């Protein structure tokens, strides 16, 4: 692919979706992270949204799970009960971002287990 072809892809033209980001602290093992991955990939209905994966710091001190959909509140209501069984997520925080016309119109930050 040439540079010109790459410029024509139009990355700026994508449609943004609402997001739910779960931010967590220290965890014991990558196995726990992969269990959460598996659950979220399987259990989020396609008509609500999708799970996009996780990121973790190299020193395992914290990380985030990312999910996107048409309504952040509905998406959070699906995700929240799935994550309550994980001890390392007991103090996790959820960030909900609401999008209209490709712009953020509202943000909400709350404890995952409140």
C-alpha cells in the first residue's frame, strides 16, 4: 500500500459509538483477564454492542476493558453483572461515554460494584 492509498482510507470518517470502559487495578494473573475476555466476547448480544478487548500495563498494576455499542447505559447493564464474580474487579471503575452525531455529549463515571 502506498502512502497516497493510506491517506484515502478516511479514518476520520468512521462513525463513533457509545463506549463502556472498565478500569481496574492490580490483578493476580493473565488467566483472570482472559476469563473476562471470554465472558464479554460471548455474552454481549450483538444488538447491544461488542467487546473490543483489553489493555494492561506491562507491570500488571492496572488495565482496562473496552466495549462499544449504540447505548452505553444498556451496554453497561449487560456487562456489570458479568463482572461481579471477579475479586480483582471489586474496586473497578466504569466510564460511560455517550455519542450523538459523532460527538461526545455526556460522560459518566461510577464504581462497577455500586
